């Protein structure tokens, strides 16, 4: 039973960490620092996901790395252009 209680506290801790970075992002004015904070946020969010999956018994995050939107943007745009009407 103590393991479940410990896991619930970990879930709260990591969720709070992810929320803190999300909330603080609006105050970061240096682009380099914002990039670093975003990287930490994604790691905290992944940790929160894995802890939540263990506590709540559902599948956690499935990838090893975050994929940059800049990397994915051309693929997303190509998919949208091919499969939907884009009004721009």
C-alpha cells in the first residue's frame, strides 16, 4: 500500500513540475532560455505521464524523444494539403 501512496505523491510532484514550466513560460523573454525550458517541460511531462500510467493503470508515453514541430511541420502541411481543403 505504501508504494501506491508514494506513486501518487510522485504523480503530484511531476505534474506540478510540468505545470510550473508551463506557467513560467510567459515570463521568459530570452529565446534561448525558453527553448531550454520547453525541453525540460517535455521531459517533466513525460515523467508525469509514466507515473500517471503506473498509478492509474493506462499506457504511458511511447517514444524516446520529443519531435520538434519544426521537423514535423512540412509533413503535417503535406498531409493537410493532400487530405483537406486549406483556406489561406
